[in-house]
């Protein structure tokens, strides 16, 4: 049933992509995602950063407004990203997760999420958090605003809030091919890799191996 629900989500997403990009641009994405319905292999690294250590003072290249995510911001996410992502943001809100939104001249540019407890239905990798840990979850930047330092600023905003709440360590998992996110965590905010996760999905069957 979960696999069928995912297919229904993808069909809605594809309609959105076709309206936004047209058939010619949308077809390669659709073809790739159809193939991934039946087989998906991803490799992640698990990364941590101690929050009690000094945080770097890094600023974005443009004058973005960074604020906490509000329920009304779901309408802005629908302008930025796929319908399935807006629903995921709504589920994170319902679970009490903390979100941040970046705006540029009133235009939505990026969002990010963090939480103190892992909700298995929301995460591809269900990490076990220790007392004092927080998880940095989804982050998304509109393509036009990538390369402006938004991921870094949103990561530091999450660190700052959870440090103020008494948390001691930030944890996340990043796909090995996601070079921009790895650069933010390893080179800009001073984190370290503590493990790896191998994810395989064949149809509805899933396997996770932690090392």
C-alpha cells in the first residue's frame, strides 16, 4: 500500500513538473523516477557537529530574511517545490518539527527542518538519536538561489535554536553524491563523519545497512 501511495504522489508531482517545465524537459525526470519505483540504491554518510563548540559567523551573499516556518508558509512551499514536498512539510509541522524559511524580497527561496525525535514515516534513514541529539532533516533551495550560502545559514539557524534549547549535538545523513550539502557540513560548519548507511529498495522491499 505504501508503494501504491508513492506512485499516486509521483503522478501528482509529474503533473506539476509538466506544467512548470513542459513535456520535453519533464520526461527525463519522469523516466528516471519510474525506474526508481522498482529499484533504488543510495549511500549516505552520517554526520555530526557538537553544538557547544563556537559557531562560525557566516552570511549569505544576498540579504535574505530567515524566520521560523509558519503553517501559512505551506502555500509558499507549493510555489517552490512539488506537491509531495508541501505535504511532507505539513506532516513535519503536525509532528512538532521546527522549520525555517528563507525569503528574498518577499519571494520564498529555501526551507529547512529539524527535530528532537525521529519520526520513521518521514525519514528515509531512521537514525537512533542519543539524549541531547537533534536531527537536521529536509533542506531545499529554489534552483535560482543556489550557490548563495542559504544551506549554510539555515544549518546555523538550526544549530543556534537547538543549542539554546539545551541540545548538545546535531546529527544528519547526507547522500554521498550530494556535494553541496557535504561541503556545508564538513568545510563550513566543522562537522565530522561518524558512519555510513547503505539503502536498497526493490519494489516495496527495503534494506538498510549501518556501518
